C-alpha cells in the first residue's frame, strides 16, 4: 500500500494545511505536515482518502499506530478522534490559555495520547493565538 502524490495533495488541500488533530497551521513551519492513516494499516486501515488526514509532526509521532486509548476521566477504552467521521468542535474546546480540553471520551483520549497539552506545544499555540493565527482556518465539515 502506498499513498499517491495526488492523494497527498488532496489531503493537504482538504485540511487547508492545518493539523486535523490540534489545529496548528503548517504556515511558517520548517517541517511539512505528514499524511496520517487514521486507522493504521497494521490495524486494517487502508490508503483510501477517508482514512487519511493531515497531522503535524508532534501529533503524528505521538499517535503512532494507536487507534484507541483509555479515557483519562472514566478509565474506559475508547477510539481516538476521527477527523473524517467526527466534527472537531464536538470533541474539543480551545481554552483561553491555548490548552485543549477533550469534551468526549474520544477527545480526552486523543488529547492525552497525542500529548496535545505538553508545555512546548501549548507555548507555541499561545504565541499563535496572540497573533491571531490559532486556530488555523476551520475546515468545512469539522
């Protein structure tokens, strides 16, 4: 299985060069964002467009091939947030201090596993929030 250059272009355009997990923009980043398999191929995921999203390096590296985790609030197993099937604003909230709060079990598990509120990541979002660059442009259907 491999992702075609056309698919990579489609994923970037669909995401408006925005990480579909943490909503940070690729603009002014040194490293290009990565095309992520929402469900990893080792877990039966495919290279179809509905299983691909754009992820910043940090979200992608911490997510790895994980598809589920424990909800830190309930301790129950839950799937991660799926940018193709779910709306971002139903699962996350942006706080004034640029931290993200998971509103659902999927949101809380995703914030936890992807380490979205690590100090360095929050510091980056604070700067972008203050300059009006965070969150990046909303995506239709989120």
